[in-house]
């Protein structure tokens, strides 16, 4: 008994229960109304709504309402338990008792843990009772509403709540006011992902080619704290659980040590430990600086604004931190620290800009590269194994050549990308030692569309077979193919192909067109005839079981107007007129020259009002077919001629046509 009492003080534990049982009960009610009650009310339903309700509660795939309840409850619990530390009278009285600080901390911790555990366990028992009472042996009870799912939810919720409680308790030991404790608790919970993301955003702006925005760093940062890890990641492995347990132990030990050395006279001070004040001050300064830089640069993508954001954000952060520490607004004379901080940051920025590490110019030697990747927009598919890199030596050399071009055009691209439409050029390598190198560059659209090196890469058979997902699917796995006219045409046509021989033939025709497609055709602005949706058997399986996944549950292929083999097959089978807009579907097409005031017009009706009599109406079916075949979408370079397409069903379509494609007779009529 002496051993136990040397660690805990039972009257103190009971006192915490007496004061705070209502908060624990409120948390129980919040959880109950979020999960068990809705499940109980919908248990008799046989539709998919009950599956959604159960999964959204037991396996949340984002930060949902129960995550909010858990964070607020854990922080409030810690705040109320250690409220006495933040008032001089209370802290004097409590510490005058014949109880050591060690005993106080252990006793408060036990009380806090029990108050956290009880509401979760009661909800767990409700869920288990519902499951047992209504279990009819169906797949719903085998794969969705299961004992394992309920126990996993219980463990994750308890682990997350306890870690948040310990974070807030640690903050309580180093702060002197409850408000500061609450605010800093929230900051520390989301600090890893928030600060990490801000740093990545700023590095993306400072370092040419930096590919951190889509890197695994953010995924790693999410997992550091259970709140962001548990509520945003569906499956947690044993290594993460072990890390969270170790993290909890570390937080507990540090909080205890801080409590032991805490000065009682510092109650009401924002930061009670002298050694932590510089960390707090410059931490706030740094966070404010990167936030200011990211915000200013998002408003105007100019380097001067980026650095102005750094200066303003950092200075405001420094002043706010000083005001909090000094408890006065008269801190403008105390800027020596900010001057020193600024000099250090300037040295770091100069180092980054001069590329002291060689990051921006680093291209791996071809002999060290196992495969290389080029992508327009993102390296996401390559990064997560959904698209392979190119392995042929000549193609690796082409990607290295493109990489060198991006480096040589650094100054031009950084200036042009801020003024024009741009694409993200992604380059990646997997080296022989397994290491991967990623680079992302912003390049003007015209560079991407006209670059001869990118054209060579795209037109290689290896790239096309790895770029287009249809080459990765066995035709035997295709369940059906559905073809619908492009959404812009607004005609009610559609076919569904289920015949296995026809599926193979159409797939083969599509593959031939894709392999024959030139780079210019791929990036053509001409509106396609239709969209082709290839559905695999795996996709049907997914619809009946949400737990199963497939990379290629469905594949969307565009039937472009240049795809001659696909068009021939559709004609041979009698499907051609059933899946595209035909001249017979069109009443007339009005063609006019785009004037300056029409640049931001988004409908044929608006153009009709603006153009007045400066148009040519086409009703001849052959000419309509020609115009439809060459109809384009809106271009970032601007459009020369517009087309108002009037369908027989009453719909009006806005389109464009390039000047070189407009027939001479129409040009003459518009003069």
C-alpha cells in the first residue's frame, strides 16, 4: 500500500472525478449521438446507407465530427485538471498540501486517463451489443460491422485522445494561463503537418525544380501525431502504434520533469520556463514568416512579394511573441533579436538561391539510372507505382536531355510562368541503389506543346504503352465498354458494348490509334467526338464490396477526331452515328470573328447578342460536318473565330475554330 500511495493520492483522484465527471459524460453523449444512435436507428434498413453510417464512424477517412469532439474534450479535460497552475492563489494552496508534485502529476494523469477511457468503452459496449443483437450472418456483419472494426475504433480513439491529453498537459506545465494552454495545445497538435506543409510550399517557391508538394513528406508528417494520423489514415500498422505509445511515454516523462522544475511564482506568465522563452519567440517568428511568404506569393507570384511576405510575417510574429512574453505592447525597442534572426535567415536564403548543395543542377549519370519518368502535370502515378518509368537507354537519355533543358531555361521559365498559362513538367529517376529523385518544373504551355524533346519522348512506343492505361488491362477482364458523345455536344446518344469479340476488336482499334497518335494530335485543342469508358470486372466487384480496390476499375479513353481506326470500326459495326453528334442533329452553325469584347463570353447565346449581324449562318450538311470536325475548345492563346452550334433539340453550343481552318468563303463573307 505504501508503494501505491507514494505514486498516487486517491483523494486527489476522487476530487478530479467529482469535478469533471460531467465533461466525460458530455463526451459520451457526443460520441453516442454520432455513432451508436444513428446506427441503431437505421439498423433495420437494407440499403447501403447503414453501411455508410457504420463505416464513416468506425473507419473515418477524413477529419470528421468525432475527431473534433475528441480533440476538444481532451484539451478541455487537461485544461480543467491543471487550472490550478494558472492562478496564484490556487497553485499556492494545492502545493501547500503534504503531496509531492510527482504524486500530484501521477494522480491527475490517472484521473484524466480514466475519464477518457470510460465514455469510449461505454460506446464500445453499445456497438458490440447492437452487432450481436442484430447479426444475421450477412456480408455486412462479416466485413463492415465486425468485432475487429469496433475494437480497432476503440483503440484508435483512446490512443488519439490520450496523446492529445498528454500534449495539452505538457503545455500546461510550461504556460501560466489557460488561454495560452488551449491555443498552444491546438498549435502543437497540428504543428508537424502545418509547419511541414508551409516549409514545403516555401521551398517550392525558393528552389527551382523542388518536388516536395506531392512528396511522401506530408504523408509522414500526418502520421507523427495520432490525431492527424488516426483520423486521416484508414489503416494503421503496428509500427505506428508502437511509435504512438513511445510518443505518449516521452510526453508523459517530459511533462513530469517540467512540472518538477516549474516555478510557482510564474503563474499567469505566458511561458513559465525561462529556457523555453527563446524557443517560443523564434518559433513564432519563423512560423509567421513562412506563413506570410506563402500568403503573399499566392496573391502575386513575384519574388519581391515572397520576400516582402517573409519580412512582414516574421516581424509581426516577433512582435506578437514579445508582447506575450513581456505582457505589454511596448516592445518596439526590443528588436535586436529580430535583427540577428533576420541576418541568419538572409544567409540561409542566399545559400538556397546560390544552390550551394547543387540540388537544382543535379542530373544523375545515365549509368546509375534504372528507369526514368516524364509526366505532364504530376509524378503522382510514378511515385505510387501506378505508372512505370522508361527503361530503354535511349529514352532515359531523352529525359536527361529534357532535364538539362529545364535547368538551362530556369531564368526564362521562372519569369514566364508568372505571366502566362503553364504546365508542370515532372521528371523522376530511380537509381540503381533504389533511391528516387523527383523534380517538378513550371514551364509555359507553348514550350510543352512545341518542345522537340518532349515530342520524341511521347512518341516512343515504350512511353505510350506505359502512359495509356488501356495497354495495362487484359481484354478478358473487361466487362463492358460504354461510349457517350462528348459532354459539350448535349445530345442524347449512348451505346454499351458487351459482346466479347466486339470488346476485343474495339480495344485493338483504340490501341492502334493511340500508338499512331502524334504529339501534336495528343495536345490538339479540337473537341473529341466521344468519351469511351472501359469497365473491368474488378469495378463491378468494387461496387459490392468497398474494401476491395483495383487500380483499373474503369479506364476513360477519349475518341479523338484523329482516331481513324476507331472511327472505321464504329462505322463497320453500325455504331458510328449512335455515339457522336451528326450533321443531321444540327439545325445550323453560326460562325463569326471573335472581337475583343467577346474574349470572356461563355455561351452561344451571349455571342449571338454581341455579334449582331456580323455572322455567317451555315445550314449545308457537308459544311456542318467540316466545322464539327474542326471545332475547338477555348484556347489560352485566344481564339480567332467562334462557332454557335444550334442543335435540333434546342440546345446551343459555344465552340471555336482556328483561323487556318476557316473556309475562304466564310472569311470573305465576314469581311
